[in-house]
C-alpha cells in the first residue's frame, strides 16, 4: 500500500505563517512581508497537493473493497486502473513541493560573462551569450540593467555584467554557471577551419545592503576617465569607478554611466553580491576560490556545455542533453534547456531524499 509523507510540520508552519500575516506590523517591512507571503503560498500548495494524494489513496482503498461485490467488481477494477495511473504524478508533485526550498529563490540575479580561451573569437562568443540571455529575459519580461562592460576591439566583450530583476530569475538561471565552449569557423578565419573557444558565466543572487555590511574603511575607491571606442559616447569627466575590497581581494569596475555616483552604486551592487556568494560557500574564504569552483579557469577542456555551429548542435554535458536547435537557442529560446536542467536537479534531489543522501 502506498504511503504518504508526514504533513504535520507543514500544517503547523502554515498556521504560524497565517498568524504572522494577520499582524499588520509585518507590512512595515516589505521584504519580510514578501518572503512570508511567498512561503505561505508555497506551504498552502503543499497542503492542497497532500489532500489530493490522500483522496486518491482513500478512493483506491474504497475501490479495492468494492472488488468483493460481484455487481461492482468490474467498475471497481476500472476505477483502480484509473487511480493507479493517477497516483505516481500526484506523489511526485507532492514530494517535489516538499523538497527544501532554495534560500536564494525569488532574488534578483547578477550574471557575469567573461571571454575565456580563444582570443578575439572568445570575446565574440561572450557577446553571443550576452545576446542570448538578454533575449531570453525579454521573452520573460524580466527587468534588465547593465552594470558593467568591457568591449573588445572586434565588437565582442572581454567582460559584461548585468542584472535581471524578477522573482523567477534565480530559479531559471542558477544552473548557467560554468565554462561554455563554442566550436565554429570564426569570421577572422580565412582557411575555413573550425576553432574552439570558451567564455565563462557566473550567476550570483543579488545581495541586499542589509545582508552584507561593507565597512567603508575596507574599500579603496579609484576614479578615472572611462575608456571607450571613441565618439560622442566617451566620457570626458572622471566618472568611471573602481572598487577594491581589501579583505576579500575583490575588484569591481563600472563605467557605463556618466555619473560617478551611479557607477559607484552599480559597483557596490556587484560587490555585495560577490561577497554574498562567498559568505554562502562555507569552505571558501575568497571569491576567487569560489569563482574557480564555479567556472574553472576557462580552459577549453573544462566545460558544462558545447555549442557546435557546423552541426547546429548544443550539448549540456552535465545532464547528457542534446538539441539540434542551436540557432533558435542562441536567439533566446532557452526554455527547453533550462527546464531540462531544473527537472534533472529535481529528480536528483528526490533520489537523494529516498536514499538518505545529503549531496
């Protein structure tokens, strides 16, 4: 006989959350009110899913009891077949909902893209990844903010950092961290040979000022004139800002705004999020170590995903996922890939739950 997991801790938590939401004072802190409301909705959904699964088991028991009645046996067998087909999806939906939530769920998300191995072609690929993610963000109506960019002479990016604002961004994008490898014929290649280049992607949850306190005495702040490709867009004042956080060794440079204050605020946003990531990784003491574990060195041999243009093939090596719709993917059609990564993560966590693993 199928068994249901223990729902009582969720019932107790739901009651506590309802009491908190009934207190008008909670809305004086909008961030906390938002978090409590989200958890209240999620816990309520778990209770609803539990009730559906419980009803299924109850009806299954009743149908089995009806097998003893010759007049009802045929109808009972049909009902049992229907319920037994329904049960696995009800059970899985319930167990998935009961899995511990990601503490960063609902956060805005910073994405850093850097050219890796491959010279000019690597910077062009970094620009392609930037376009891919921004188009995907547009399709989801995510708010976008460019935080920092360092263009290459060929029209690509040595580095580009940007922010997506939406509740679902982190849950969708958190698996994009790592080395992305491209195989194609560069526009600069006269002999038609296929080259392999890389770009690294780091995905960081945005940290709030109240979560990460930065001592002004720990900062070295430098201002300079922003460099650029020329023309009217180049700043003629010392508006570019570079922050150096002495305890961690983290350096952030922002020069996209004409205002020195705006550039400083953007740099602080990136710095707080990097420090937040360091804080989360207990075994890491410096961002450089954490970043190395996240994206490696950028070497061609290290990769989470390969983009093979001659074969129009995309392969995510972590989950053995392959798609031949590379062109549409590069234009922002990422749902098929990101959903596969989320599903793999959920199935892995369910398997670990059943085996008692903490990995």
